[in-house]
C-alpha cells in the first residue's frame, strides 16, 4: 500500500515539476543554471516522499568553479531524484536528441540548456563535441556525464566510455568524480524509511597538458578511484 501511495505522489510530483519547469524555461530559455534549478525541484520533495536518508559529502564538487566535467555512476531512473540536490550551479548534461520529444520532461530538458546529440551520427557527434568544448572553455558551464553509458546496479563499474574524457582533454578542464553508494537494489519503497545513501565527490583530476594518447590512463585512473570510493561507502553502510 505504501509503495502505491508513493508511486502516485511521485507521478504527480513529476508532472507538477514538468509543468513548472517548462514555464520557467520559457521565461529564461537555455539558461545554463536551469538544469540545477530543475534538479532541485525534482530532488527536494522526492526525498520527503520516499523518506530517503541521503548523506552528501560533496565539498570538492561545490568548491570547483564552473567549467569542469563531472562524472558519476548511474544506477537507476531514481538518480534524477537522488542526485538532484547536489547538482552544482551552471551545470548541464548530455542526452539523446530524441529526449526532446518526451512530453514535459523532454521540453524541460531542452529548455534547461542541456546538450542534445544524435547517437550513431558521426558528424553530429563531432559537432556536439565542438559545442561542449566551447561550453566548457568560454561559457563558464560544467557538463555532467554518466561515463558507463547505461544504468548499472551491480557492484562493479562498467567500462567507461571515452566521451567525457575526450571533452575534458580537448577543453583542458578538470574532471570531478561523483560517487553514489549502491542504493538501487537496497531501496525498499514499501517501508517507511526507504534506505540510506551516501554521495561523495572526489578531488578534481586535472587534464591540462594531456593529449589524446593519455586518455586510456586517465579513464582507468578515474574508474579505479570511483570504484574504491564506492567500495568504501558500502563498507561504511554495512557497519553503520
């Protein structure tokens, strides 16, 4: 019963934020701080509806000025609500061009100034890469990426795709890893308290003076640091 009530409230909240977000987006279209505002609107009420105990330790993320690449592990569609409160100012993300046509959310995503790409089209992908490089270098804006490229609730991170690292190297900006404890399989929406989650950001990893030949090592460095951080958070939760 509690699960059904929560899903109903969550659906209503999702629609309400979609309508409100589109109205805000129409008033200030493509503002790079729209995404942070929309993420806050999604996240704050959802934490109350689901009664999630979220412990956010993201000092390095908030201390880093805009103009970086943020990478995070991606577990489920609930990431939108879990990560909403920790999205820093002037941060956009990359999504499929087809998202633009999803009712309400797609228009909100588009008006939020996020970068839409057509997957499988090499020319469009390269064009999007040039756009993101300019965004990182000249528009005082960060880009949030899920480098695994898909949802993954398993203990081990999937191999990282190179897009985020290519962007960071070309723009010469730091990478800030954000790690989320493995909540997707532990969350119990039919209980009064759905679960405890730790979000932790790591120190920025510089890319200045790196070339494309350095990309494999950079990818492995980021993945190893994030995997170790996630394992440490899991141990903390087990002994809490």
